[in-house]
């Protein structure tokens, strides 16, 4: 075979190799992207050591019964776990707050609990304020410990109850979506004579750190705006994360579970106009109201008479949301109603300083109330911390804050 023929042969083999491997690589890449885009609830919670009704943990009356609670995230990124553990009070005795010890290395923020109520242990834990610490591998949530109280005729179960929720910061998940897909209980067989149970004390909540500065956003208005029909006006269409047809930073287009009935349907916004040199030319405030049909807030804001026709950069600020620039350069015509492009605002600015930080986080934690009363809150602070405006400050608001904090400063 001549050298020329040999080179052609080698080149042909190379071309054939590319013809096979490139489509295969593209196919595998597409499959990975498709699997990621279709990620859904896949997190599992289970008790360790693994037991069954035919192979339960063996204990005697008076001995300690302990199980580790484990979380396998699957395709999700768990950030908050609201855990309910159910047990038979005639067979096992919970020991108040010491019944559950949290793995603080993985879940440094114990939001509520442990709380023992009528055969259930409740505790809510979180990764804290750093989304990079979201659970990515099988991780210990904590350990539940009981005292064996009386003998069993068949294995007694410790189960993960229906009130359990796992929220995720993954971009494929919704802010309020419970991504818990499966659970596995633990079983114990107890031998011996019954002991008299002691009274279980109800734990009190531990105070959370106070904010380092006093929040002072404007209280939301309850009146509806009157229609402005003269002068130079801006017609606004505003979406607010967690409300109506608006998602969040992690998943902007996922809003099926966002709150569709906000407690405060009228909001004060401030518009700021900047000239070509980025100097503040004018500012004005006005009311926008919730449009249930479109899941957004709309309104007409009157501008000062000094605003001349021309081109401007325009920024929108609502007290509980970061300031945002309306995309593009806007042309304003004096004495006209100027329709602006829609803008989406980031939630979580509890003190109206145009930043998301530890101050906002502390205010939210202080007002968190799901299983127990808030540790440090007023009615006003509750309104500031209720990020999805549904009247409660709970795991949904916490989850929304974690998904928003990737944007830490307004425009």
C-alpha cells in the first residue's frame, strides 16, 4: 500500500470515528440535559440503622432506642427540612427537646423545635443562609432518641409523618414544592416489664440573633389608587417574586405554586429617572395594584412637571423588593401616558436598604412561626418578613429568601 493510499485510509477511519462519536456525544449530552430539566421530587428520608418488621432493632424496657434520620437528595438540593416523626407513646417515651439532636454541621440553623406533641416529634432545620451548603449527597439530618417504655407483641414503628416537607434550592424545583418522594420507617421490638413514664416537658423556643440595624420599610398601603389621567405618566407592569405569575431567582418561570391572593394588593413604588449621563433627573412615588387575571401589579405613576421629553434609564423600587432597572433606554413623552416594559422585582429586602443580607435573614428568622410562636417579632416585622404575602412567615418565605439571595444588591 502506497503512503498516499495509507494516509487516505487513516483519514477515512478518522472520519468514520467522528461520524460515530459526535452524534453519540450529542445524544448523551441531550439526555443529561433532558434528565436535569425534568428533575422532580426525588428526595428520600429514612431511619438508620435499616430495619424491617422481620428484622427490627432489639431492645429491653428502660433502654435507649436511637435512629439516625438520613436524607438522600436524589436530583434535588434540599435546603430546609420540616420533619415529623411519629411513634407509639405506649411503647416509647420521648424526652422533650433532647429527643432530637440535629446534625449542625449540615443543618446549622434549627428554625423550630424539637417539639414533642401527642406522639409526634417536630423539628425544622435549614442549611442557614448559604445556598452553597444545600444537601448534595446522602447526609445525616440528626438523631432521634427514645426510652423503651413497655414490651411489644409486634415491632413498634417510628415513621416519618405526612406533615414532613423538604424544600429545595435547585433551579428545577419550585420555591414551595415538597420534593420528598419516599420515606422508610424504623422498627423496634421491646422486651421486659412496663415502666412508669415521666412527664414530658414542652420545649421553649431559643431566641434567634437580633438584626444589627432596625428595619424601616414603608408599611404597605391598604387603599387603592385613583386613576391618573393628566400630565406625564408612567404606566407600570410589575411582577414580584413569589406572588402571582412570578417565580424566583432560581426558577423565574415556575410560578404555579406562587401566592395568587396577596394580603396587600396595593403597593407603593418609587420610580427614578436617570439622564444620559446617569444623573438622577427626577423621582416619583405612586401606587400599583394586583391584577389577579395576569398575576402582576399595574398602575400609573405621575411624574413631576419638570420631566422633559427625552430618553431615560428608569429604575423601580418597592420597599420589600430590590431596586430594578427597566430593561433598555426608555423614551418619555411629556404630558403622555408612557407604557413601560414589564419588570420583575426580587423579594427579601425586609429593611428597604436595597440589599439582601444577614439583617434581612435575621428579621425573617425572628418572625418565623409554624410550629411555635415567633421568637422576636412585631406585626410590622411580620409584614416585612412575609415574602410571598400570604399572611404567614414560614418555610415558604425562608425557602424564597434562599432562592433570592443569589442576587444580593439592587440596581
